[in-house]
C-alpha cells in the first residue's frame, strides 16, 4: 500500500504541506497522497484526534496516516509510528491518536529515530521525521526498523463522559466549520433530558433543518458523537459556547 493521508494544522499559506509531500514523493514517487485536512485549529490536538477518529475508517486497509498537530515539536515528546490491525499512524506522541487507537488493536509502537532527514533545525518534524517515516513505510519498510519499540503511547485525559446515578456528565470537544458543537457523548438512553444553559432537550433531530432556530437542538452527527446545533446558523456564536463546557443528561 502506497497511500499516505495527511492531517495537520499547517494551513496552505506557508508551504509546509508542500514540503512534506515533496519529501514523501522523493522517497517513493509512486505514493498516492490524500489530504484529510490542513485547517485544524492551531495547536488543537483534541480537535485533530476527533477528526482523525471520524475519518480514518473510510480509507482502505494499509493506509499510512501522517498526523501533525504538534505544539511540542522539538521538546522531549517522542515522534512515533504505530502499526494497528488495519493501518499505520505516524504522529507526535502527544495524545493525538487517543480516540483512534481505542478502536484499532495496536500491534507495534515505535519511537522514530531512523530514516529521518539530515537537518540542522529541530522545528519541522513534519518534514524531517514524519514524512520520511511514512514514505519508507509506504515502500514496505518494516516498522521496527524505524526505531526502538515502545510499550504504550500518551493518551488525552478526560475524554469519556462520566455517569453518576441517573446523571451523565458530558462536555463539548470541538466545533465544526458550521459552528455545531461536537460533544463527547456517543450513546444516549431512550428517554433523556439534556440540560445546557437553562435549556432542556429531550429529543433527537433527524437532520440539520429540523428544530427550533431559537434554542439548542440535538443530532447524531458524522463524527460519531451527538452535536448541538441551530438550523442554518452557528450554535457556537449564538450561545457563545466554549470547548469543555459541561452538558448534563438526566435519564
């Protein structure tokens, strides 16, 4: 498999993505490169984790995912490559892979030390470490040749909702382009009351045009989580919603 999928917060202005693609194609000119997104909010590892988790399963088996949202570049955090049952993931060990690796049985984790570009800078691991690692994997390199094997990877804390008696405590993880609030809640009881800023929701809408334009509405979205939305408007702006805000659900 020579399919490499890229996910970064680099944007397209500065040529960072182009440099990574150039490195990959210099090592494997037959590689196919797909862009998942380069518009992740700057430094937002959680947002990258949510989007990777929502997209990876739609790629063919053997795809190599290069995920670079890396505020700790150049620090002691490790660059890692992970082989799962179906895919490869190349990323900083900063929690970005948390949600995805919950669903993919991990076979090997490697601290990348080999097959890197020679450089005198330590601020562009996307180009100098992650891109070449992915390119060599796309040529069939055994992942263990990239470096030392590790037993575990870093996980983001507190991503799961908590349950106390008849109460579920969830939170907002991120907002999509349309201002919809993506929560960390993926399963709801048949009968429930969701409380948010004085509003109560007790039903799930079927599409984004249903619902009241003056109050929060709830839908199961394509990220795999329940979302708060307003038809044809930004929930984030209308309710001045923020990441990590608590959502209470009675059942």
